[in-house]
C-alpha cells in the first residue's frame, strides 16, 4: 500500500508526510543519499531567554519536553536505528543538538555502527543574551556528521568547502547567523534552522539530484535548502501546524523571483554559483525522479 503525502510539489522534488516518524519510516523501502535530523533537544523545561529584546519562555512545545536520560537514550537509539536502514551504504547523516541530547546521540551512533566523521560547532554570530547573568551566553549548537558504515567511503565536496572558506580548508567551526527575518515569511517554527546552515551541510555532503530525508522536518528548512540547491527531499513531521508552514514555504519558492532572491541571500550558495564547482558534479540519483512509495492521489494539494 502506498503512503499518502501531506504535500508533494508538482516536480516531485519536495515530499512531505504528516505523521509519526517511528510509524512511517518502517512502512517504506528507499535508500537516501543523506539524512539531516534536528530531533527534539528535550530542553523545554520552563526556562527563560530573550528574543527580539523580549523575555520569552524557552518552552518550544510538548514534543520538546524534558525526559529522563534513559528515555532520551531509548528515543535516540530507536530513530537512529530506523534511519540507518534508510541510508545508502555510502550515505551520511547529520544530527543537530545541544548538550541536552548530543552526547546521547553520539553514543547511539557508535552503538549502531555508524562512523562519526566530524562534530561541527555552529557558532552563532548573533546569539541572544543570557539574562540570568550566571552562565556564559549560550552561543553554539553542535552538528554531528556520521557515515553509515566504517568501511564504505563517504562523499565530501572538499574543493567547494575550501573555496567557500576563502581558499583555506574548511574547519569544523562554522560562524553563521541564526535565522533572519526573510526566513520567517510563512510564519515561523519555534526551532527553525537557518537556510545558510542547511545549505552548507547539503553542499558539503551531496551532489545535485541527491535524495535527502529529514525525519523531524518541522517547517522543512532541509527541504527548502535541498530544492534551492537542486536536491530532492522527503520530510516527516507529526504536527499539522508545522506541515502547513512547510507547504507554504515550498509554494513560496515556486516563484522564480523568490527562488533566486533566496539563493542570493545565502553566501555559500552565491560562492558555489561563482565557482560552478557544485554544478559540475554529476547527479548520483539521476534515475529516481519520484518516490515510488508515495501515492499520486491528492497530488500537490496538501490538506
Ligand atoms: C527541532 S524541530 C525541527 C525544526 C526544523 N529543523 C526546522 O527548521 O523547522 C523537531 C520537529 O520534530 C517534530 N517531531 C517530534 N517528534 C516527532 C515524531 N515522533 N514524528 C514526527 N515528527 C516529530 C516536532 O513536531 C518538531 O516540529
């Protein structure tokens, strides 16, 4: 039986399932070139922070509520295990996190046979202040990059990363801003990632035409970055409210002017275009134009 997408773009390059990732992932057989996951960090415990000059509660939603360390480990082990089955043998996975979840993620990756390649530090150039004045300002997140197997080599676009970094080897510390106002044009997810971060990840580890999976899609930043860079996307998101934002974001870039304007706002994309390095790469998943396990009914309509 085929799965009904919540939304699928007319060119089939953007696909979104609305439902629980633990239930949906076992229901299809398809191997992706790359996975990006921004899972719950489990840090919504009533703390406070500052956003646009205002004191706000850091609670992001029920999906992000704190759990015991044992439950966090079980959760991470389970989804990382399901994702491993959805990766090509030479595929890689990126997982973002903070100290609340990232050590658990790293342990699970190792237990499951993934090989950790890098732990990238995303150093935010514009972090919110720490209003308690009892800690250093929280200004970093981590993104672990791992490959499926210790034995099978992965893809890394070394030359492009070096070009982006002013012809010096790209390091594992990325100084990038948090999301900008133009990225919130279709309303905002409470933990929306910046397109600049996702574009760097995608440019570094995939070729044009690649299939990318995001099992905790939120507002589908991964999918928008993928499509801006001529890659293809399947997202899974449980909350319809966020699936709706994803659909609106994808429809927004149907307009060529907006598509080009967004590309021009992302420095790595501009540099890749200048250099044409990325465009010269051949397409690995050329033959697969659409996901065979998705139903064509309701196409492009969403709900
Ligand atoms: C950290 S957010 C992802 C934000 C996303 N990177 C973005 O840029 O918008 C995690 C998302 O995972 C979703 N989620 C949590 N548990 C889920 C599950 N079991 N199945 C599907 N989605 C889930 C939440 O609703 C939330 O939108």
